[in-house]
């Protein structure tokens, strides 16, 4: 069976340990989400503090004014803000 790719609202999600990259690497920007802390909820580990950043895919030529960073209380909130930022940055 092949590897399953995950996405959220049309953008790819790639996870390695507590780091999640959200977006399209062929776009100008991608979001990096770091799980800072988590807690157990009904036998499942749930992120309860996450840091989200908007990063350029081209690290040499980028608009510093578009760089953003925030901390949120859930992965859902982080994905929502990352989605908004990516939509505006990649226009």
C-alpha cells in the first residue's frame, strides 16, 4: 500500500516529529508549525501550544515584511492562521 499524503484546505501537510510544514514548496511561502507542548486527552496526545511561522521557500530573495510568527493554543488554530497567511503571501 502506498504512502498516504495529508492535506488541509488544499495545501500539503508534512510532519516529522513535532515539526509540521504546511503549504506548497513550489509556492513563494510555506508555514512551519512547531508543537511546543502537548497533553493527553482521551488516550490521545493533543497539541496545546504551537508556534506557527510563515517562511519563504527562496531564502535568498524574499520580502521580510511578509515574515510572520505567532503562538496558538491548538493545532487547529495554528492551521487556520497558517492558511490565511499562505493565501495572502502567495497571491
